[in-house]
């Protein structure tokens, strides 16, 4: 039987979250599904625990990379295997810290129509609040440029905010304005309307339409910015990205992250984000044919 959908789960150290995610995939209704788990160079015993947990389980392929190659290349290894050896028509790429209901795959496949290259599910946090959409734009070119400028000059912007806040003649609090503009409620209202390119970074389906044009994620980045790169892929190919009205996907949020939230690691994350955006900028200028060759 041809593989209608392969779910690609990128594992990194936190085996308990990965096991929960795999079990969600195993419970899916329908047929023609395969699961490909890629250990992204964890370098510990976590992948052996996953192997032991699912030894002899049908429809699961476990692959291991020698080193941590980053989000895009790690997933590309799983996509390449699924497409080459399993004949996968669609690939559902997801973080290892998500869980979903048993109808999700059928819901995503039923939402696949001509002209749509990427379909994301409805994503919620553990308290069942809608998760802000990772990318929701009409023009991914300007989104990438603004993201690049912001992340490279964020410290300058923050210092300006602090300086304005301290000015004695400022009639109202500048910090209050900025906090209200970026509050989660405001963000969710702004994102209520879907634009042409909508993606959730923690879970998305690469459709048959996507694979008519591309065979993998943009491989030049290590971590962060992958959603923007995919939005540019879509624009270059004349495709759309949508958020489907699916059963809820619960994103536990950061438990599978490469970095946890202390000051030193936040600085590392910032550095990785800057590097990824810098490596992504050539996509703005590269023609469609060149991107396909990459």
C-alpha cells in the first residue's frame, strides 16, 4: 500500500515527550500512515529507550544521525527516507513535544486542495489557549527583512525604549504602549484573519503540491526561521499555506527545545536566530529554479 502520509518526528534527548508524540501518531484513524523518528545526534541513551519502547512495532522507522544537524537538516533526513523508501505522498513534520487526537491525519488530508503547499493544524498550549500563528503574512519578503532588522537591532530598540521611558516630559508610559501592542490578546486578534502564507512551526503538513516543486526544507539554517523560509518557498512556487480547522494539537511548548530559558542559553538562542536569518536572506533574491536545485 502506498504511504499516504509519513509523520516525521525529530527527536533530541527528551525521550518521554517523543514517546508521547509517537503514541499519538500510532492511534490515528485511517490507513496508509508511516512514522519516521530521527534522532538528531542526541549523544545520550534517550534514543535507545525509544528503540526499546517500540521494538517490533509496525509502521515505525527509527533513524539516528551522528551529530546534531539542526532542525531543517534533521527533518530533511526523515523526509528523504519517507519519500525515497516509503513512497510518502505527504509528510507531516512535527516537534516531538506535541500530541494530537486520532482524527488529525484524516482532517489534514481532507483539507488538501490544489494550490495549497502547506497545511498547519489548529495548535493550542497546554492550558488550551490558541497558540499564535508562527507566520501569517501576505508578503514573506518584507516579513523576513523586518525580522532580520528587528533581531539584529533589538538591543538598540530596547535601549531607545528605556531612554524614552526615563524622559521627564513624556506624558504616558512608553513601556505601557509597547507592552499593550505586543500582548498575546492583541496578537491573537491581529492573527484572526488568515493571510496567504500561514504556518505553524511546531506542526505542518507538506502536501503533494509542495513536493511537486521542492523535495526538502531549506537546508542552510540550523535553528529558527524555518517557517519564513517555507513561506518564501510557497511564494516562489505560487502556492499557499493555510491553517486548517482541525481537532486540537497540543504543543507542550519548549520541552523539546535545544535550549532552556536561562540567560546564557537565551543568548545562544538569539545568536542562532541571527545566524539563521542571515543565511536565509539569499532566498529573497534567488530565482525559483535555483532554490529547487539547492
